[in-house]
């Protein structure tokens, strides 16, 4: 079969540059905790982890930006956008305005319009990606990933070759290229959810939402930390923030199988399993006592990823409740500065 003429095969795979030997680790103080913040994907529901972080800033940090208290930040899709903002030194309260004030520009329309869009999602992407791009440009301007103040990892999916693609700051000498990526492009590349926005064609690659393979990026952070720095796995502290989940049920018609009935169920099952697996693996590696997971309680019908009005109304009290329950543990594990 002749090669696909639409593909420029002179464009190298991301994996072509993968090191084939163990990566030399960078020094890290013996016994000092290595603190990772991981933020899930979830569309407009990114408001929940953003509000949790803003609540922590208000209660424990006198409003100062929380990003500087972590040694690495990882985020996928909407979580990736939050991670990019935190890496620039923005406070979570500042970033939350992207959802509360400008979310309706990214996901316009009322309930009826959304229902029509959801039906249309079976055939086309219902939202104009340029709306998201405009808001990211307003948020980040022409800033580059290399300007991040905290080591950052942002998963995407590269569709030309069908491979994971992680944008990384230059926190290791092996990481040389991504520092010149514009934050706007990184944000678009991680948040191009296939059933909401069109994919990004750029520099010979095709980028789609990182949630395709790492909607919960906890293990992306843990693995990168362990391979870049001279740390014992028990030094790692992980704060993982979710965007809520539906209560999972496999109905009788799913048990019968078939592509049509499994089209949506497969997506939900894969995302759920990936998240539980990432948390399980992280807990096994670093110890469950070193992992804090904050997420909304499961509900029969969670807020839709594009339902701005419901998210803005329902997420603030949930965020406050979660921080009230776990805030002091978060403070003790992640916000206490080491004595020099």
C-alpha cells in the first residue's frame, strides 16, 4: 500500500528523540519532599480545581499564588490551562475568572442550544476553537513555556503518528525544544477535546486533547520527577485535583455489546479507569499516605463539560466543602516551607 500522501513523513515522531539509556538525574536535597500538583481535565469543570486552589490560597496563604509551593505542576486539558497559569505565577483566583467571567465566550449558548450542540457532536465539533484561542491569548499573550517559574508537564495527543506528546519546561538538560512553545499553543494542544473542538495542525503535527490518554496526569508527574531528580520515591508528595465524575453503571444493554451502545460508554469507562489506575499506581510508588486526592462526590448526572451556568452555580460550595475537610492536611503536606 503506498504511503498516505497527505502526511509529511519528514516530520519526526516525538518518540524519535527518546533517550535509550537511563536519564542522568539532577541533584535534590536529601530528605526534602518533592511536591507535585496534578490537575485533571474536564472542560468548564476545571472551575472546581481552580476554586479549590483559590480557597486554599485565601485560607492558608493570605491570597498569595499557590504555584510557588510546588516543585512540579502537571495538568491535562482544562487542567493544563490552569497549570500553565500557575506556572506563570498567577493566583488560582485570577485564573478562575477564565471560567466564571469568560467561560460563556468559550462555550456560548443556553440549555436548548447546548442540547442541539450535543446532538450535533455525533457529526461535527460543536464549538469554534478560535473562541478558546482568543481567551488564551488574552490570558497569556505571547509568553513562552520557558518563562514558567515552576517545572511543568502538559500532556497532549499527537494524531499524525498516534502518540502521547508531553510539553515540558526545561527542568532537565534533555528537555530543549518546548521552552520556545507559546503558552497559547500549548493550551490549545492539550485542550482540543475531539467532541468539542477541532484538532490543532501545527508544525507538521496534529494535536488533540491530552485526556485521550492521560486525563488524570498524576503518573506523568510522578514518573517525570523520579527520572529527572535524585529523589527517593518516598520523598514525593502528590496533590491530585479532579473535576467530578458520574456514578458509573454498566447497564444491561452495555453488557450486550455493540458499537452503537458502547460509543459513549467506552469513552466514560476508559477515562474513569485511566484515572483510577493513575492514582493506584502513584499510591503504590510513593505511598498512599503521601497522596491527597480532592474531587467532587460522584453524582448520577454531573455538570456537563460545557454547561457554564450550572458549573458557576454549583462548583463554589463543593470547592469550599472539600477544602474545609482536607485543607489542613494540604497545608501540612504542601504549604509548610522548609526551614533553611
